[in-house]
């Protein structure tokens, strides 16, 4: 009996949970209609959110057109309504509505004088956006600041790997300063070994650079594109002093014996 009770409890809990999740598919927020009230009776959502109403018992509807008490229009940014539905015990989705216009919305229940007994509610719909008039992305329609403002002087990324210190310019464009070759190679470290050398010479660098090798009279002997390592066979070269020149203009020397 103990295990049966536990099983039934788990089954009921699971069923209730599934019902809560699936009773109004697509709803971002659920409002319950039961007795003489909507719960919660005041909610805040963003433009594009969908609100679902669930009838947990009784005869209810959703009227976002005009007050059932005064007959006057709610003057909502847009009207909405869901038809009347009666429920005894099993919760049923009255329907859903997706709010696309920001503003303040009022609604009530038109059945059996429920509105006069307090079954009224409201929804505030926000449009998140940048509300700083000085920002590049100022949104005059926004009703709630979402801290997305982009201001002149803000750091940014212009997507160009050949620039640095990218910032938002006065025309709201993201631009950076060109990175010069000297900037890239100013900390270049070059290692040449063995030195002196008879056959195989290895040149290594801590970052890529073009290299040129000149003999003692300034004649270009070898050159390469951007590399971090360069191996040369100098066994057929004449003996003497040679110069390695980096892309940044640095000079390094080695001797061929």
C-alpha cells in the first residue's frame, strides 16, 4: 500500500506538471482564471511575448475591448479577446495572444458580472531598447532601456585584423587605427645558429617576418616570404660575412666558414 501511494502521488504530480507546461502551447506567460479573479492580475511582458489564459474552474472569458462595468473602451493600444468557456475540474486553455505593440492594456471577464466582483486585470507591454538620445542606436519607440546603447568613443570591433584600438567614431562607424609593420615587428626576436656555419644554417623568429640575406658586398643572395623559421644550406656559399635583414629593417650577421 505504501508503494502504491507513492506511485499515485508521483503520477498525479507528473500529470499536473505536464498540464502546466502543455495546456497553452507557445505561451511565454500564463494567467489563471478562477473564481472571481485573474492571477496574476498585473503582469509585465516584452513586445513579441505570448500570454496564455487558463480556465481552472467556472465560466470565464478575456475581454480587452471595452469595460464590462462602464461600457467605455479600454483604449488599449490594440484590442484583444478570447471567447467564453466553462470548466468544471480539468483546466482548459482559454487561448493565447501575442502582444506586438508596447503600452498599457486593461481587460476583464464579461460573464455573470465577474468584472464587477473584481475580475479585472492589466498587462504592461515593454519594448526594450536604447533610450539614450545621444546613442548611435537610440530607439525612439523603446519603453524600457536594455543597456544596449552604443556611444561615440565606445570600444568596438571593426572586423579588420589589420587595425587596432577600434572605437565608435562621430559618424557612429566603428573604425580602428592601421597596424604598421613596424608596430608588429618592433619586438621581433631573431636567433641564427650555428654561427659561424659551414653547411646548414637555421634562422628562427618569435613572429612572422620576411627575410633577405646579403653577401659582404651587398648583393642579395636569398630571400623568403613571411616565416618564423628558415633553414638554409650554405655549403656552396663563399666564405665570409653575410647579413640577414628583417621586414622591419633589423640587421643580423653570420659568418660562413
